[in-house]
C-alpha cells in the first residue's frame, strides 16, 4: 500500500504537471510558474522533484500526463480557454469525485483574487459536489449569482441549488434567482422576468467574470426528468426531435443549437452565452454525457471543460 500522505501525493501531481509542461510542452520555467501560479523557484523544484521521483523516463510515468495531453488536444480542437482532465474511476466513468476536486480548485483560484469577481453558477450534482469540496473562506469582495431559478414547480426549494450553500461557505454576497425553473406560460415568464430583482440578477450574470454549469444528458436518466421539470412523455418527444443535452434547462441538439420546442419557450434561466469571451466551464463526465458535452462544444455553449479521461477519449473518438 502506498504510504505517501495526501499532501505528498498532491505535490507529486504538481510535479507531474510541471514536468509535462517542461519536457513535453516545452514551456520555460517562467511559463510553468505562471500556469501553475507558483514562484519560478517553486516551478524549478517541482521539475526537479519529478526527476528525483523517477517520473521522467522516455515519457512521463504518471496518469496525469495522458490527462494533460487529452486536455491540450480538446483545447486545440475546440479553441477552448481552459480544459482540465482528471483520471477516470475504472469502475465508474461518471464519478463526480475527481471532477469535484478539480472544479473546486478552479473556483478557489477565482475566489483567491483580491479584486472583486462575479461568479455565475448553474446547478446539478457535479456542481454541488464541487462546492462541497471548497474550503471555508472569507470572500466578502466577491458576488455569487445563480443562473436559474431555485424553486420547483410547486414552490419547494430545488435540491441542487448551490448558490446559498456556497456563499455560506466562502462568505460572499450571493444572488439566488427567486423563480421557478420552468414557467407555466410564456406570459408568466415575461411578467416574472420584468421584476426588478430578476432584472438586476440577469444584469449581474451578463457581467460575470466566470460561469460554471453542469451538462445534462437527454437519456432515460435525464436530470430534467429526474428532477421533475419534464415528464417521460416530454422526454421521449425531445429525444425524437434530436435533443442531445441541456444546460441550465435550455435544450439543444447535437450541434449545440437551441431546439425550436415549447420547453425552451418556458425556461426561466438566464440566456446561454454563445461563444462567450469569458470562461464558461462545463463540468460533466460519463458515457451518458458524451453527446451532450460534444453538442455544447460544437455550439460554443461552453468554452472551457472539466471532465475525466474516459469522457475526453470518447469525445475525441467521435471526431475521427
């Protein structure tokens, strides 16, 4: 059994990243320091650690090397701002554990900024797991805003709303959206979107420095159906018209185009940002998510991706 502590294993992972950037991507130590957000001396020590630990051979002998290669390939194929690939759980390709830790590290990077930041969040299981991984922080300078309503159709609270729990953890000002996820009618949607607090929240979302969303599949385990926003008949109908996925309840096809369907006329969520110039992170993994993620990438609905090795391989295989 490996006797290394968690901190030692984390440092080895940092060393593996530094070594890959140095020996494979041909980055300078100054570039490595910038990308890993450490000093130049720390970057140098990390590369040296990779050598002393025997990670450097003909190729980098560490699982993170393949993940970084997959991430670089996906960044190139889709012109992504950022792409983080975590090792897959060999018995559960949809496990959110690794995704949650990596996503939390990315979110924490924004929260550590002394400059005020506005961060916008969707909802779902992967994002909830991400927030659970965040340490307690004091971030009164930041704003946390929700991209979609925090109520079910019967007025009860959404089980996967994360803005309030995240704000309590990091002590940031927060803006939950006081709306149902799906309106009962177009008239109701129009009326509620005209409310002053809602217009204020939608304006904040437009200014967000980074956005984090889950990516839902349109299969038998669709989050939209599991969470009670649509029924089985509606799901079957959406699949029949080539629905590939959904992001904050907006349903789109395999090319990432929003469907001309009544469900999209009733979605109360913030409009999706197409080809945004600021990071929009999609956080998802698993066999059932491949079509949904690929559609989101094709349509420019996300411009950054956090997923696992298995999912990245499946996405790239679809492009061949």
